[in-house]
C-alpha cells in the first residue's frame, strides 16, 4: 500500500500500489481490478484452501510449525556462531 508521508492517521490517501484509471476513487475501487486477465490465481483458491486443510491444524498449524522451526534454527545458528570473535 502507498500512503503520503504524514497522512498515516487520515487514511483517506491510501492507495493500492498497482492502479490505473481507477486512481483516486478510493482504496476498495483501486484494489478491485489490477489489470490482469489471468484469473487462474482466483480460480485455484478453493483447491489451495483444501490443500492447507489436509495438514494437521490447517493454516494455523502450518504457521505454528514453521514458527517453531524458525526458532529452533535461530538457536542452532546463534549457538554455532557464539565462539566466533567479532572485530570491535
């Protein structure tokens, strides 16, 4: 999203990053059509949701497992680098 600096609290000047002839007609209208004629992304949404729900916990379960893996890998990397003396 694009917003003029200093206008954060107003919200009236918030624009979609990809606009054309709908610029200035409000965020909802600007976001409704971004100029693509390829509807494949919208058509596969039901299949994507079904795929996510095959995993234990659905999308929330995936996010939780990924978060735990990131934390584990962060600990592993930080412990591996603990013995390295960095220049001051």
